[in-house]
């Protein structure tokens, strides 16, 4: 196997002390929970821990709810260890794992019956987890996969009962790592993850949370913007904002643009124009566009008509959208168009976001999550917000120096009008 000491030396150069502690140690119980704001390196530490365990010849399951995230996590893991060592690690999302368990145990008929007997939402929310839980509890079930460790990224998206099902696949004396940021609660599931829940409902987590506080991803100028967003439009759940930090030289090149779409103007055409604006910069190889599918589908169609290479996850059909999500990976296309839901956990230095509502907790978590996907770049990062939400206009005017349309200078206008002879 890959040399563990060599990996530890490598991790010291890539991780901060707290990330390194997560990657190279385990607690007395084997269970650890970690929280931190966007960009604090939670996924990086989780990937490093997976790499360490794989080097120790242990079976590891890295699980998420988001289908697209495990491709990103695979890239992180393979920063640390060769591909042949990473074969010890299974990267998947929860529902795909449930199907794989049923297939291994030769219970695919029972799995197929779910889709006949129950509504789709009930299957996703609880019935699939119940079936797999029953398989692990039965002494007659054969060939069930087990792991020395299960690492759950974006844990705030996971239902508590899903975790209780996953936990049954951990061998005696194994370990678990639960990583989350409750501020990004776009599904409304984070509220269930209280300390009482985690300690008292067979979840296994006790003691204090380990916290990662500093954001390494976000440009320094974005942190007060996100802070003010959540002050003006507060969410009912937990808020975790990274501390302010000094603006560095590379941050001086950041470009923050806001386009407020007026009534009667095409939102789709505006989005296409702003994506093209960024992509025309020769220093920008890939632009990521985040929106709902209602706007995303026509925008993707328009970009393709212009001859752009676009990889998207938008579709009117669930199965087609799911297939597209599996093929989303870093650097996959010159323009990548997807939803905030599918881009959770990812990062990009060149981002266009469409926002149309800020009314509900979900709206606010989605917009916060979208903006927090921006990461720093040596040549400066670029963020464009296309807003068709009137309530956000004052916020955009205050924080985005490049605001379109600009306010009319009434004094200059009147002076010019006075000078016109009649």
C-alpha cells in the first residue's frame, strides 16, 4: 500500500493543523462531527481522512446526498493517493448506495417492488432506507457490504434515519465522520440535526463539535457581503459565517457585477449575455452558471445555438437529469450550467448566478449557498448576479460596484436639459 508516513508528510503541506488532526487521528469512540462555514476545508479534510484510511488498507465509504458531489470528492481524494489505492474507497450518494446494497444481497425484487407500492417521494424520503435497514437487521441476509469507516459529507442534507441506516454498515470498532454547514440548509433537513438528536437517537455522536472556522476558499471581499445578506434576509436556522480577513493583492482583481433585470426584459437573454461576457475573457477557461431549470433550460439551448460547449444537468425528465448529474465533474466543459442543489460542495472562481426570489428560508439558503461557491483565484475571481428579484436591488447596489443599470445622475441630467436651446 501507499506509504502512510509519506502521506502524512504530504498532508502537513496541504492542510491546516485542525484539518490535519481530522485527517490523521480518530476519537476514542471513533465518531467525530465537524462543522464550519463555506470554504473552510471540510470536504478537503474528509477526503484526506479517506485517503489515510485507504492507505491503512481499510474499507471506506464516502457518502453524500448530492449525486454530483462524489465526482468532486474523488478528485480531492486522488490529490493525496494513487488511483489504485483509492480503490479501497467507495464514493457514492445515499440512494445509489441503497440500491447497491439490495443488489449485493440479491434483494432487487424487493427494491423494484418499492416503485410499485409507494409514491416516489416516500421511497426517497424513508422507504428505501427502511428496506436497507431491515436487510442489515436480518440474520439471514448475505453479502451485505461493511466498512471500517463511513464518512458523510454535507451531512446537513441527510435525514437522520438515513444515517442510522448507514451506521449499520460500520464494523465493530469502526469510525464515522459527519461534516456539515447548517447555513446551507436548502432542503430543510439541517434543523433535525440537534445535539439531542445526534446523541440520543442511535446516531452515535457524543461530545463537542470540532469546528473549522477560517474560510480558505472565499475571496476576502465576499465575507462581509454574505454576512450582510443574512442580516437583511435572515434564515431561521443556524448561521455560520467565516471571520473577516484582510484583503490580499490577488483580491484586488476580483470582479463583482450585478445585473438587475427590469420588467419586460428577457431574463434568459440577459443570462446568456452575462455568461458570454465572462467567457470572452481569455483568462477564464470555464464559466459555471447556477439557476433553476425553468431559466436554465432555455439558457442552455441559447448557448448551444451560439456554438458553445455546454454541459448541463437541466431536463424536464427526472431520469435524464439524473444521468446528466452523474457526468458532472471538474473541468467537464467550457460552460457548466446546473442548479445550486447540484453544485453544493463545489467551488469555482468564475460564476454567474440567477436569483428570482428571497422570500422563504429555502430561497435565502439557496442564494447564500450559490454566492459561497465562489473561490479565490490568483488572477482574481469573477462573480455576476443576474437578479429578477426587486427586493434584492438595494443589496446589490450597495455591495456590487459594477451595477447595471446604474442610477441616473439627476443633477447632471437637469444641467444638460437646461443647456438645450428651444
